[in-house]
């Protein structure tokens, strides 16, 4: 079909394959179609626009776009088949584009049955006038009429852009069918089918690896590691999903990039199944991306058409239904039964089937999530053992026993000015015992273990990823890809870069301000509770302040997460990345920085800053006037850090991740049902009559994997960065991920439209973020052990200051003396006799000289000894753990040995296959010309004839040279 150019050249990208001209029309049809397009494109000023034009009739009468319509003139369906097929019931729907139409199809069909549209308009106008008590108005409101005219103009503009885009799609060889008489009001659908010749052409252009007829046996190696792996596989056989039962695991097809000239190499006995639905939809999507609309002010592709609402959505179709007596067996139903059901939570995931249905990118995400969850099992077990060790030794912990001993009549200095009074150290007994559960010698071992665990997890995933690359034929993917050159210079991008940097700095400062606000809340609410006359409020001030502040932090984190995600996307769009991969990586980096700072700023404050910038009695540090900085409890800030980690981790997982993912779709469904006039039974009956593309349109759009990855990366940070203060973090992460896998599976299978299958050989920038977090975790845990916990002060006291080499006297050693007469004016307690006696000397936790010393209240030599020991521990711990991690990294190869051997074997088999093909062609040529051997030698030819024959031989069969085969 020849396209109307209207004075403009068609925009065809260089390097694209030639467009197939399969749908041709007569010149008279094209002229008439162009005249109708020109007549209807612009509205006539001052003339009322006909709103009741039957768009179905227009589409059928426009012969320049020969598309099939699914409904007959009377509105009845031409085919009763509700599967993903055209109206003929044979051609499969590979892709769907949805668009907005001005009126529901039922109204257009009714209006098209009358001969004159003005009759309907007059009838509607008379009915509206009859139902109104207002006097008759001879004319409409001119402002409303102008607004309607502008709306009609935009709708016509969108319609003609769709027509041009659809013409261009037809020229590529795709087959189209419109469906505007749908049961979804105001929505029309363009169904797209890719015929065999288009699939072959695009598969060759995309260099898709397809299985050949050649199969070979994958022999298992006989080394010890492989034997252990096979033994574990046999033991865990009941845990594997029941998929691909008919396919031998030891047989693999040899794959090769598809070529139309070498179709005899591939098994084309069943052409309908050679390209599966995932591959067909990805091929159509590539054609859509390459097709342009050029008659507008600027060239528009499918992305721009979607952004400008020319089309409202695009998606491939699901294979079929999941529930119901008429649901046929399909991959979607199998995924629901063996993956998305909570009853199979204990089984492995069917990663191969996930990849087959959703593509490699989604398959790699769930494979990574499965490996991460599997590796959390030993970490959770060790963490529980560490926690139980703390529970078992809490009664033998001498420092907590000294704090809880009422005979140690230790009077502590007030925790706040004026409102707070003196208090007994014995009242901190519960906090001291609870702190021992997380602050004991076993936490040091657990920190080292988790550092090595992170390295083992990364190495295990790399090996698993290489195995999947081999099984999924991705070993050579991406090596020949070249990103297009960026046309914008650094000067052009500088404003966007400066805006992004300044905006991100501002957002980080907002996070700091929020954390500072929570600090002020804790300070003020503590003073208010101390001044309260309600005895229950004063009984447990510490627990109340800690818990409420942690909940407030959680709420702020959840709210800011949503805001930061939108801001990161906006900033990335300002930078105008030229490729989808560049856009995705920049968006991920910005979102990660903002969300990481948002989630971990309160935790970092509690771990490293609270209690350090306090001062001392008589010389406290104040902020914003009279707000005195917070102190840690006597047992340290580790307990408060543990509470904050626990509430943040559980809150984000339960509320932000699981509750939102479960609740939001159900809430949207409830709101949609309330807006509908049908009850649940009628809606269920209506859903049974919907076409496949209508059912999928009701589902939610697929927004990408970045939110899923981000959720797990933040969790990984919670598990590794501060694991020394919260050994139960791996256990909570494991329980969450067991639910998360099935929750995501159910969402992908039942609640979301099918994503466009995308190839990927790794998880991209997420691996770099994981590796960076595992390195930072070593440093963070070293500082948590040395500065936040009392592990180093206990060691220093036991080996330097203890008289008998035990921990007896440690509590008294860590407390300094203060003379209450040295309080600053206006800061002494209002009730100094709160304990029943007059206090002259109070104690506070610090290493300072006593009041009787010549350098009173100065830092003592014990402080400097402990500080030196803390810094030495950080250096030693960091270097030892890093050295061990690098050794483990070097010890474990990235590519399994059996996979390396199989990849080498595939290359050899590929060479043999092509050598046999060449040999077969030579024998066939010899059989076709048997007399050539007895003929006399050829006579000399002219140089011109010889040159022409050589040129023909060089260009006739360019694919038969076996040399490029070794590139595999």
C-alpha cells in the first residue's frame, strides 16, 4: 500500500529491514481515502461538529487502511471464541493497543442505525428541554461550544495520528484488527498479529537465538562438588515444582541466531509453536518502536504516542484464564498452580517457566530473589543462635547484675533540666538485661560471619547467573550491542545536572530536618512526661519515648519514599538520557540514594551520634535555645538502635511492601465495583463474556522491576549494615521474603498485565549496589561494635583495670562523679528531694576526672585508652574481614567448571554442524552435475567474465563461510 506523503518524506531509521508491502489498494481508493482524511481533519469554524459519527462505519469505509472489524453491522460478534485470536479464530493476537473513543460503542451503534444524525440530536435536545423548568434557550453557551470544539479538534488530531501510525504498521507487514464495539465504555482496541514472514524477518534482524534440530546430551562432571549438588537435588526432589516433566533435563538443543537462509537448520515442523507468545510479542514491540508518525510537528514513536494519549496503553496478552471450568491448560494457569499459590510456599520457584512466560529480565529477578532468600536460611539460623546465647547468659552477665543489685545505692544525675530529678541506677535494670541479648561477645562473631555471608551470597549468585545464561542461551547476548551516540554536549546537559544535584542535596537536607524534628520531639516529650502528674505516664518514660519516636520515623520514611520516587523520575527526565538502559540506571541511582538516606539516617544518628554530643552535667550542649541533647541509657544506645531497626524493618515490610501490594489492588477493585451499577454476581457473569484483551485491560499496568529490587536492596542493607545490633534481622527478612515471593508471583500472574519480554544477562546496576553495600557493611559493623556497644570498654577494663581479671566493678569504673553545686543556674532539679534525701554527688556515664581533681571534669586517661582500643579494633576488624572476603572471592570461580566445559562443547558442535552442512551442499552439487568430472578443463575466459563470476560467487551465499561461527 502506498502511503500519502503530503509533501513530507517518510522517516525510516537507518539499518532497519525493508518494509514489506503486503496490503496494497487501488489508486482510486487511496485518493478517496486521502480526500476523506483532509475533509475531516480540521473542524470548520462556526459550524457545529457532528458528535454522533459512527467511528466503526468510518473505519470500515476507509479503504486505505484495510483492517478487519470484529463485529458485524448489527453489533453481533463474528466469532464466539474468547481466546487471544482475531475474529477468524485462527490468527493469534500478539499485541494490543488501546485508545480512547469519544462515546461508548453501544451509543454509536444505535445512532448509526438511524438515517440522519440530526434526528438524534434534536430528540436529545427536546428531552432535555422537557425535563427542565428553565425557559427555552435558542442557542448554546458559546464558551461551552468553543470548549467542545477544542475537544473535538484534539480527538480528531489523535485519530488521524493513529490512522497514519496504523498505515505505517501495515507497511511493515503486520496485520491489524480494530475492536471498538467493546463492553468497556469509551475504549477501543487495535489488535496486532505478526505473520510468519514478519516473525522470521524480525527474528533475523534482532539476532534471536532459536533452538536448532541438533540436540546433545549434557554430561554431568564426576567431581565431588557436582556429586554433592546432584545428591542435594535428589533429596530435595519433592520441593521442585511439577513443570517440564516430559522434557529430559540432560538433553539440550543447540541454539543459533535465526536466519531465513538457514531455516533448514531449525525444527519448523510446527510453525505456530516455534515462536512462543513471549517472543512474538517482543518482536511486535520492536516493530512498534521502530515505526514513526511523521506528519505531526515532530516525529512520534509509540512512546510519544502513549505519552500524548494518542494510545492509552499497550500490552501483550496473557495466555488464558486461570480459574473456571472452561479454563484450558496454559502456562499462566500452570504458573498460578505451581508458583503463585500460597500452598506451595515451601517449593522452589519454576524459574524456567517464569522466563518462558515473562522473559529473561523478570526471570532473573525472581531467580536472584530465590537465591537471596535461600542464603538467608543459614544467616537466620546463626542469628537465632546468637540471640539465644544472649538469653542463656543474661543471668551470668556481671555488669547487668551489678546494675540490678539494689545494694549498689548509685544515684544518677538528672536526664533533663529542671523537670527531671535524680534517679537510681537500679531502675535501669530491665534495659541493661535486654541490652545483653544483643550486646554480647557472640555479636562480634556474628558480624564477621555476616560479612563472609555477603561475599558468599554474591559469589553464589554470580555462579547461578552464569548457569542461567548457559541454559537460557544468553552467553553471547549484549556483546555486539552498541549504544547510540549522545548528541547533547556537556554544556547542554549542565543545567539538568546542576538541577539534579541541587535538588538531591535539598531532599537529603529535608531528611536531616525530619530526623532533627524527631529528636526535638523526643527531648520535649521526655520533659513533659517527667512533669506529668499522671503516675502511669511517669512509670515507663523511656519505653514510651523510644517506641513513639520510632513509629513517627517509620511514618516519615514511608511518606518521603513515595515523594522521593516521583522526584527522582522527574530529575532523570530532565537529563534526557538517550537510551532506555541509561534512563533506568540513572533513575535507579537517584532513587537508591534518596531512599537509602531516608531509611538509614535515623539509624545512623542512634548508632553514632546520640550520646556523643551531649557534654556533661554543668556544661551540657543545647540546640535551639533550651533543648538539651539526648543521652544514651546506661547500657548504651544499642537497645534503642535495635528498637528503631526492628520497627523500621517490620514496618516497611508489613505496611509499605506487603499491605500496600495487597491492599491497593483490592481497594481499587472495591472502588471500581462501587462505581459500577452491577452487583458482584452480574459483574462475574459479565467478566465471563469479555474478550481476552478486555480482561487484560482491566488489570493494572506493569511499572517495571525497580520497585521490587529497591525493596529488597533496602532490606539487604538492614540485614548487613547494622546486624551487630540486631541479630534477628536475617530471620525477619527470611519470613518476609517467603511471603514476598508468592505475593509478587500472584501479582504478576493475576493482577498485572503481561509485561513485554525483555532480554537481560544480569541484574545490571543492582549487583554493583549490592557489592557496595556488602563492603560498607564491614566498616559500619566495625564502628557499631567498637563505638556503639560496650564490647571494647569491657575488654579494656578486664585486661587493664580489673584487679582480678573479671568484670566485677565495671559499672562503677564507667561512671564519673559530679558535685550538684556545680549545676548552671536554672538547670538544677525542681524537686531535689525526690529520692527522700539530699543529693550532693551524682553519677553520670563518662570517663572524666572527679570534682576533687585539679583538672576536674576533664577527660581522663581511661577515656583515651578506650578510644585507642576502639580505633585499633576498627582497623584490625576491617582489614581482617576484608582480607577474608577477598580470599573467598578469589577461591570461588565465577563460572562453574561444568558450565565452562559445556559452553566450549557447544562451540565445537556448532562448528561441526556447519562443516557437515557445507559438506552436504558439495555432495549435493556433485550429484546434480555428475558429468562435470569427465568434462574437459574449462577454456580460458575473458577477464571481465571471470571478474563477474567471482563477484557472483562472493555475493550469492554470504552466510556459508564458517569462520564467524567461532564468535559464539
